[in-house]
């Protein structure tokens, strides 16, 4: 798989067919560590390393069936919205960086928002 950022900033992170539904995975590409979570109609992508102390969010609990889907860090329990990375519950005080996501010919691409 190509792993170079195109001139428009999109970076290939996964093959869509390999992306499980409703189970978080991480994609490590170009020094990025991206949390990916797919629902029936959407793919969320945020930084995988918690802004508090770098906890691995892909090992955290995801609640996807609520108006604002959340992920909870497995280390100290910070909770973030998966839509925009905002902190719902600390100890984290900084939001998670979020990526825009698109699928092009079966390839999942992200771009820092
Ligand atoms: S590392 Fe995530 S809450 Fe502390």
C-alpha cells in the first residue's frame, strides 16, 4: 500500500475491506497512530494516543449507539467524542486531534482536520 501523503494531504491508512465493523483498530502510518472505528454508515478517525498520558484508545471502550459516540481511554478513563475529539470527562484536558476520513476505491484515507 502506498503510504505517502498526496499533495492534498490525504494519507492512506487501511483497506476498507479489512476494517472491522464496531471494533476499534489502530493504524500506524507515517509516524501517525490513528484510532479507527467503523459503524454501519461512518468511519471515525482520531489520534490513538490519549492527550492525557498517551493511553492507547483502540483498547478503550467505545459507545457508538448514542447521539455523540464516545471512546474512553483504558488508562485513566478520559472520555472523548469521536466526532470532534472533545473531552467529555477528564483527567485529559486537551481534545484528541481528529482526522477527516474518506474512502477512495476501497482505500481508507485520513487527513488531519
Ligand atoms: S492516558 Fe488516557 S486518561 Fe490518562
